[in-house]
C-alpha cells in the first residue's frame, strides 16, 4: 500500500511538472512586445509592452522601402556598388558591377529580405549607408516614431539600432498608405526585367485578407513580424517583436481585432444642426468602435452664434461608445446667418 501511495505521489509530481512545462512552452509563444492598429485612424486596438525598445531585424526594411518609393525613380537602372556585394545575412546575391533596376531591388528587399538590396538602395539614394540611416531617422521622427533609431537599412544587429512596437506600427501604417509600397508588400510573386522572386511572408499565403508587410529574424532580435490584412473595409496592421510563433500570434491578434471592432465613417456631406445652423465636417472622418457597444453622438455649439458665414466653426460633433467619448470633430457652417 505504501509503495502504491509513493508511486501515485511521484506520478502526480511528474504530471504537475509536465503541466508546468507545457505552460512554459505556451508562454514562449508570446512576443516580447506587440500592438495592433487600424490603418486609417491609427487607433490602437491591442497592445502589450508596446513602448519597450527592442531590435527589429529585417522589419527595418519597411522604412528603407518607404523612403525609396517616396524619393526615387523606380525604373532607374543602377550598377551594383562594391559595398552591396557579399553583405552578410539574407541576400538576393548581387554581383559586382551587375546592372539592376531600383524596382527589382525594391521587390528583392521586401519579398526576399535582401540585405545586399538594402545596401544598394541606400547608397543609390544617399551615397552611403550612414547618410541613408540619417534620412531614416529623420523620416521616423516625421512619422511620430520618437523612440526609434536606425544605424543601417537592413536590420543587421547593432546596439544603437532599435524601435518599439508602437513606432514600428506607425511606420508600417504610413508605408501601407503608399500605393507603390502596398503593391510591393502584398506581392506573392514578382517577375521583373532583371530578377524574379517569391515572397517569404507566409501570412500572404495563409491568412485571409493578408496584404503585407515584412518578416524579420536575427539571433538578437528573435522572430519579428509586421503583418497587415483587410476585411470588410477595415485595414489592420499588427507588430510582434521577438515572438517564436510570430505567424500564429499575429493571426490571433488580427482575428480578435476583426471580430471585436468595426470601422465607421462620417461622410463630409452629412449635415448636422447646431442652434438652427446647418453644419458639417470639413472632410470624411473614420473612427473605430467596438461591435458590441452602442454608438451615439452629440452636437455641441462652440458659443453664441451671430453673423455666421459659410465655413465658420460653429460646433463640435462628439461620438460616444457606451457613454465614453471616442471622437470629437469640428463642424463648420454651410449657410450664412
């Protein structure tokens, strides 16, 4: 009986140890940092450790590509510089003196994560990798990515090369608003004048509505993924940094956001009334609300309305979700009074 009791106790300890081990394994599926934003509004729908400074590996190339599509003629044909030959890490295997178009380099940068393509594009744009990194940092600040610093265009490890999930998501949202970048980031295959590629990004093949954007991995950064998808007119961008199961985790975050939220629109031609003055917004306004919550609005006059002219600010439109203010937008008169 004592033996049987001892055996059961040992079995129980092993079982609890195994369960504990399973919890540890499941915890490893979590990222060090993550965030999800609605693309057009920048509304944050999920986040965890989003302001933690971390290395981001080849997701760096989102910024590289954005600068190239904004500043360069993509049909230009360049000669590969010596510095772009034999760059460590992932590669499109550029050869010394080879001629290749900027657009073919751009697709190789995003679809195949070519570090050599990143170097060639940086030198083409700025004359050197160092000067291009300065441009990357300037552009990051313009996009509100205040906790980011780039030292190279590819994401190769450097202690001074880092971002946050929030900053990287802001950069990715800006990039995905650029039609050329979006076309490149969403491509599963590409055939150009000089090179042909297939994308490494498994989200494009396996996630409904996926349309970008970039994978990344180094030993220091771990597995990183910036993903985007569109469903029912709503575009979502998701970032996970240092996430062993980056595809699974990103899919779960996106699924949750598409399930729980909807994108709503106030048409610029919609007319409201404030103290008998007809008024409207100055533009179309998008906002995000939870599917399960009631949406309501109030029109608040800004003061005494006398001698009103067309275009005068007369009120504010306040949108509420479950009695919580989620949006305030100015309303302007469309009549003289």
